C-alpha cells in the first residue's frame, strides 16, 4: 500500500439539498447505512434480550443436571411454542423411551413459558426429566472464539445474511452448550431408537464413498465431553468463516471442514460413526418411510430397512426440510417405528 493511499482514505459521505430551507445537509455515510440496514434485518425475537431468565440460566442448568441423569441431552428451539408440534413431541418421547432416567434440556425462550410447560406437562406428569430453559447466549459464548462474532451480530456490525439467523444461532448454540456442559445434542426431527449410553465423543457421517470413507458429516447429532477440543475448533471455524447466505456452510459443511483438517492429529479423540448410526435413510428416500409400501419393490426395501434400523441404528433423522409436510400413513415404516419408540403415543398419524 502506498503512503498516499494510506494517508488519504476517506469514507464516502452523501449530501442532500433541502429545497425548503435552501441548505446542504450532511447525510449518513454508506457505512452507517450498511449497519442500520443490518440491524433492520435482525429478527425481532427474544434471543438477544437479557433479563431475569437469562441471568438464571447457568444456575438452572446446574440444578437440572444435578439429578442422576442416565444421559444428559440438549435440544434447541428458537421458533414459537405453538409450532412445537406432534412430531417434535414424538422426538422428545423417543429420548425417554430409550433413556427412562435421562435428562433433556430444551434451550428455548418460547418454551420456557406457561404455554411451553403445558406442552411438556404430559411427560412431566409421568416423571420424565424434561425442561425448557431460556439460554444466555453471551454466557454460553463467553471466552470462546465466537464471543466477538456474536457481539458484532448483535450490534449490527456483521451481516447475518439471507438465511434465517435463528438457524445459524442454533448451529452455534448446540456447540457452545456441549462445550460448557457436555452431553448429547439432538435435532428435534430425530427419533431415538436405542440407548446412547455407550457413545462418547462421537459424530456421525451422513454419506460415505465406495471405499467406506466419509464424504460428509452432519451436526444433527453430537455426543461430546465438556471442553472437548474438537468442539472448540467447531466454534472457532463457525466464527472465522461465517457466511449467512450459504445453507449448511455453518452447520454440516462446517463440521466436515474441521474434521477433515484435524482427523488423525494428536490431541483429538473422537469417533466417526457410519451413516447407519444416525442417518440410515438419505434425505432423498425419507419419503418412502412415511408411505405404505407398494406391491412391487417397496415391501422388500421396507423389511430390509426396518431390520437394519432395529439392529444397527441409534436413531433416525427425519430431514424435516424434506418431510415436514408428510403425514404418517398407517402401515408405514414410520408408523411402526413411532409406535414402538413413543411413550405417550398420541396423534402418530397426524404428525
């Protein structure tokens, strides 16, 4: 850089002429307009607000997990309480079917309410340990590589992009919660099929190649100890390479990038499970599980897939983006799975 260009860099300033007062008015700089535009793009949800609930967050987490938990689980929910529907409840039920003495914390301000309590009450009445807690993001991200990123997003200094910010905050929140407390993170469209008690520091492959090497990982299921170095690397990569305009860039693609770099290096101790563990049905084929098999090739696939799920899978990711509008047909593989892995078992065929 030349001395001249370094010394005479000037921020552009716009001027507008007022015809009423015949005067020149200094307008906003493009920089100010940019940041104000970013602030307007931020969703007007409660996740940025600090109050009595957020101040109690850490204490509530410690108190909740102070019980003897078979396994401690986390989910996140940044949408409305009303939208936490039958499918999400069935996912929660499956956690307790496989872990009757497990503890599930849902990080959610909207469910941490009277309405949320009523949604979870049927499970609470049966003695299951489930609680929605309003997260304190500044606390979760404090002393992590994403602390400055979050402050920039909150102040409007960084563009959140066109993808809903809630989606990317969920990607980050799950990493931070596991880094601070350890445990298992599950998406709310994941049906647990068997106990996670034997898993430790585990991530699942979404796809593999002909040589059985993973080609893509996913972050819908994460099992990690507190302060695990891989989680730190995930959080660091999220903050350094954040792009709010590319779907998956800060989620599945991000964990794939990091693991590709650190796999095999000393100091990292983790296991990558094959797709059958958490993602036994590809998102393209998930539709088939919701429908009654036809009289041609489907019945064979149906029986083989059910046997595989029962013998080899810890759970089933439902790929909600692909299947959220599908109804579960009676006689379908999904109907059978949900019936076998629920505890309340209400409205299976309306989900």
